[in-house]
């Protein structure tokens, strides 16, 4: 690993109260990141969410999935969404490192299972997304970028309950989204 600061488990756990204080019903879209190719990240001020393609300019559809029988893109994993508070803690406050998490949408919102059960819909900009049941877990790439303690932290019982590694979602109403948009639960 380079000279990047990696937090240990105690430092990560000390930030749980800040994460738990995230708004429950109305949050903010803090960051939008497209992944045009493996290992590439493009930070966007605005983007289009499409029913078929997900985030336009992202390689989700082309990349495919090991979780489908034919290797095609998994329809329940169209978008990866992470808590901006969680990634800010994990990235030791270095906002430039947020994009390394590999997620497309970074929300200041309580992503916990109790707050956003499967099927919950979120409106942001002109679009609506839906939380899917497929879990989003810390992996080897996440460990390389943020350390083993970070993976243990996000995959711990509290980490899974709060969805510290984020959640998977799909687009149910296409539209334009912009950084700074309000994100609201849809009744």
C-alpha cells in the first residue's frame, strides 16, 4: 500500500455515531461517479439514469456479472449506492478517494436495512431508484484500496445492518440527476 492513511478498526468504529446520524427520509446526492471501463472513474455533476442501461456512461451493462447464469449484467445490481458518511470515514476524510469505492451514487442518507428495506424507492432529480435484495459486500478490491480493517468493518454485523458497504438498486423511473439533488423516500 502507498502512503495513504488507512484507518484501523477502532478508528472506524469511533465514526459509527456520525454515520448513524444520517438523515432518514430526505438526504443529498453528494457524488456521482461513472465507471466507463475497468479501473476508470469519471466524476459527474449531472447524469442520466436509464431503465435499461442504468447510469449512462457507466460500464455496468457491458461488464456483466458472475451472479447471472449467462454472465450478463445483473438487473438487480444496476446501481451501487454508498453512504457518503461511511465512505468519508473509510477514506479517512479524503474526498478524492471516495470514487475508489467503485460505487456510482454517494448519498448522505441512512442506508440501513431498517430505514431502507428491499423495495424502498428513492426519488432523486427526475429519477426514481429501488433498493434491491442483492447484498453489496466488501471485496478484495475494496480491501486493496481501503485496507483489511475497512472490509471487516463493512462486513461486520453492524456494518451489514447499516449497509456501510452500500446497497444495490435499479432504476424504476429514468431521468436526470445532479450532484446536490435532494434524495427522498417515495411513499
